[in-house]
C-alpha cells in the first residue's frame, strides 16, 4: 500500500478533496485487457462522499489519461474507528448512499430516501416501505446493493429486512375519491373550453362563407385558394404534431410550434417589403422568428400577429446568419389559437392573506412587479397583501396608487436585517465582586447543536484574586465518530477520545471543579448551552452566573475587525498557540478576562452588576454582528413613521454590507409595528435549527408578535447544503415547521404560513435564475418555488399539519394579523409640497 499522493503526485485537486485524501492509501491498480479501463483501489479512514469519488475519477481521467481515452473507476474501502457502528454509519453516510443509488435510478433513490430505517440490533436494519407494486419490484435490488456496500466497503455484516407499511382502506378510498373528483372537474373544464372554441370557429366559418366577394391574390405570401380554416391569417393550412421549443437546438428542418408572442418589431426593407421579427415562447423556451411580407399586406398580418397573441405556426428551424443562433424562418402558415396557459385562480370560499412578498425593489433578488402582485391578489378575492422588500420601502407609493378606489388593503412593511445588540455581558448576576472566584472554561464538540452533538473536550482554569490557581483538562468520549471538519478544526481524532471517560463521568467532576465560581467563556451562550443541556440529561440542573468575554470585548474594544478569540487575544497582547484546544483556549480566555477586568476596575466598577452596565455596544461593534431576517409591518400611521425611522437608521447609521436594524432601536421604536419571525434566515428558525437551549428559544419567541412558516420547497436547498448538518430530507423540513407550530401553541403566538414571494407565477423562476446566475450563485439553477400561491395551494402545502391546523396557519392567523392593521397611506397627503407650474420639467 502506498500513500495516494505518492502514486498520483501530479494530480491537482481542490483543497477539501485533497485534505480528505491526505491519509488515504492506494491498495492496488488494475487495468482491463484492452487497457481502456483502469480500476484504482483506495483505503481511507475518513468517509468520502460518493460525489467526491466521482470528482476524483473525473480529475484523474482528465489530467492524467485525457488523450488515451481511459475510463477511471475508483473503488474505495474504509478502515473506520471503533466509534462507527452500522447504525451511526447509516445516519452519517446516508446522503452518499442516496447519491450513489440516484446515479443508477432516481426511483430507487427516492424509495431509499423515503423508507424508514431502524436498527433493531447492532447488525440488523429494518427498512419500512409502502406496500405498492413499484416498491415491491425495486426493494430487493436496493437491499442487495446496501448489503454489498456495508460488507465490501466497510466490513460490516449487516442484515437488512424489509417491512411493508400499507395505507388503511379508508385512506385509500378517500384518496381515490378525491383523485376521481379532480379528474372529473378537469374533464368538464376541458370539454367546456373545447366546445366554446369550436363554436367560435364555426361562427367564423359561417361569416367567411357569406363574404364570397373577397378575392385572394396569388403570390408567395398568401394561399393560392380560399382559406378554409378561419384562424389562418398567413400562409396555408397545415397539420402535424407540435415540437416543444426547448427541443429546437439545431437546424432540424420543418417544425410546427405554438406559443405566445412576447416581443415584436418591424423593419422596412427594399422592394416595398417589411421584415417582422418576433419572439415566441411556449414556456419551455423562447425562439426568434422572422417573417417577410409586402408592405400592403403588413396591416392585415399585424392585426393578428402582435405582442401577447397566441399563435400556431409551421416554419423551418435554421441557423440565422445575422444573429448566429437557431431561429424560425420560411414560415409556411400561421394561425391564431386560444391562450393555452392555465390561469391560476383562488377558488377557496375564505381567502388567505400573504404577509411576506418582495417586489422588484428587492434589488437583484425579486422579479415580481408590485402592481402585478397586487392586481393578482385582488382578482383572487384577497382582501390584503403585505409588501416586505429587503431593507427598503420604495414600492409603497406604487402599491398605494395601484389600489386607489378599492377596498383592498396594502400592508406596508419591510424584511429587515436584525442584529441583536441587547445580549448582556453577565447573565443572571447576583452582585458578585470582581474579585470573587471565576471558572474560565472552553469546550470542543462534535458540532453546533447542544441537543444533537456531543462534548469531546473540556478545559478550564480557576481564577482567584486575579490569579490562576487551578486547572482542569480532559477528553470526553462522545461515543460517536468525530466529523472530518471538526477533526480538521480541533485536531482531535477518534483515536484520541476512544477509551476516555464519558460525559456521565466528566460533567460531575467539572461542575465540582467550578463549584461556587462564576462561569466565564468566550461566546458563552454556545459553551453554556452544552453544559446546561448535558446537566439536564443527567439530572444536574442548576442556576449559573455567566460572564461572556465576547460581550466584554465588544463593549471595551469597539474598533476590532471582528471578535474571534484569536483577534481579541492579539488586541490585549496575549498569545494563543493551540487554538481550538480546550485548555489552551480557556487559558487565553482567562488572560483576556483578567486584562479587561483591570480596565473596568480603573473606571470604578467593582461588581458584576456594574460590569453589565457596559453592555451598550458601539456603532462599530453593531456593524460586525450577525444579521437575521425580520418582518416589520406598519399597524397604523405611528407604525409607518417608526418603520421609516428604522429603515433610515439602518441605511445611514448602521449600514455594513446591508442595512442593519439593532434590536435596541427596534425596541425603542416598536410602537405601531407588528413583528414577525421571517424565513429560514430569521433568528427563531436558526435557533430551532441549531437546537439552541429551551430558555434561549423561549426568549426569542417572546420577542415576536407572530411566528412564520413557509412551504418546504422554499428551504429544500438545506438538504443539499454541507453547512446544514441536521436536515437530510423533506420530512426534516416538515418537522422544523411542526416545531415552530408547537412553539406557537406553547407561547400563545399565532403562526402564519407565507410564501416569501419573489415571482408571480411558477414559470417566472427562470428570470430570477438569470439574476442569481449573474450574481455568481452556484445553485442558481435550483430555484426555490417562491411564487404567489392561492389559498388552496397553500392548504395543500401544509396538509401534513392536519386540516384544522393548516386552515389556522394559512387562513385564520394571516387574516387575524391583517385585521390588526389599519388601511393607511404611505405618505401624508395633507402635508405634501405644493404643485408648482412646470416643476416636472
């Protein structure tokens, strides 16, 4: 066996993949008889995702065997630590297994993804799947593949059993009945539409037969005989199957297409002719077409061929020499057709209210026109709609003009960028002196969730009379694998923690070490979250007084570029040799704490209550805080004034990459505002996602007037994101929404379902895709469905909450919020400046 990069020293890989392979070894390399296939067998102690294996194969093939045309196959084998078990491996390696199955079959991957996976003992897993003929046909193949992967790749002899979970006969009958009713309704609609179109066609034919005096000129433009199809307005009749425009990617000859004319221009050319250039879309793609006609025939053509018209045409797909693209020319015939797009309508007897919508004033983000949004809401029978652009209010006047003379209520709001500048330096102070005993500590963990992740190291020092008098340091066996990213950060591996005491042994020892001491940590909410959660599990709950050196640094060192531990250490003249190792970080934190205490003592502060009075942050410190999305809705004229004041402050005083609203200013000017928790980028969603301690989540919930949930499609990007470790499926996203609903019930806060509208129709996502691509987003192609939904569509989105709860979050609560809001004008008409003649010039 040879180190991987000794075998492939010239191979260039991205930093992350190279790091994964740093300790990998090549077991052997084999070639097929024809030398066109190369198998590379590698062994690693770190899990490598299926996607990274495929990227490795591509890199080796392209860089080392490009001219030889050799197919590369990397076959991986793992030597994992004792922390891994088949069950833990399944939870960690699940995404890779799904991707591997998907490379062969989307159907198999979807069955595996949605199946229940429960280990009934160390080496036996039960996969629970629906009882239907598709699953039955595929499940044995999936089972065999998984058994082979566990055995050949990891050396685990796992038995996988299959259990079938069928729906009750009542559920099936109800589903069948609903499906049948929808099909009947669709058939009736189609029949009525066809009947109407046929009647209109026959009426045109009768009218045409009466007009027998009309002569048809024989030339290259119009048909040589009387046209029998009344909808033909150019050329001759034609028949045949239509080709979707997205399939016209080359010179494929004659095609029949249908679509909507979205752009049209005319250019007069020589010989008394005009070229009509128009763009046609069938909503799969758009193509340009060119028509040459005599000037005398132009009015008759343009009577039917105009922007917004729906037409069907026969033409030739050819390369346009001028535009250097495929276009339609040599048009043989064109006819008008009815609008084939399905217009969505809200047919619910009671309508919802949208409380989160962005217009084109959300710069380089939303593509929804303000008037189009409001007119659609009005045409659907909605009574109100909130305009909540990112950080700005420029759409308000347009919204106001759009609804003048109607009963429709535009709700004026903003999706702001909140920063929490109210976090205290000292939590739960009890008047302790600055000369009391302090326990300065730091922990290393397997991740960021106090609930799901585990402590792997605790380091602490005890301070008495301004000096370090004792130390505490120990590894903790998390009884689970340490993720690769954490190992890189902390340099703590599985081998270092295996055999160490578990948290059940370590925590009582640590709490005894800290007895009667004030706890001190840098970013104390994180470290204390783990201590409190583990204390709760072990029945060792207690009240702590905690000092946060991060808060002290923000108040006393306002000019730092950031407040990471190493930055603050450097600012106070300390040293930090082994950052991200608990005892070294604890000693550096103690050094910071003592030096900052010396400063405040000079200012006459003698106890922790006085220290807490320094919690006010400077403008510079506020600009460096993490931002969260928040929804602010103006309830009345006072709220409108306060909203404008906060928006102005955010741009003039606190702008740093984005307009920031400090929580302290929001508290000061909250009157007249309704405050919502916003989307997944909101403070509440992030706290729930990170599984923050219950008391912290309770504090966050208490701050908001209503809580917000959104369709799971809005947050589907988190499933694929490497930054989000505890979201693996759509069911996880549903559970996130269920948690927020339960918080609403627990704290008596209304929960409102919103769309987070960024475009009007589902197909409009392509325009936002273009904008996101221009901004450099790697996932721009995977646009979330941020379109304006009807009440029925939203009820279907949230049916997993149960019908009563879905109605509550979609209809009842959104209307409840809207009813709290007065119909106001964005400006005061009575104090507008006077009209001066010619001032507009």
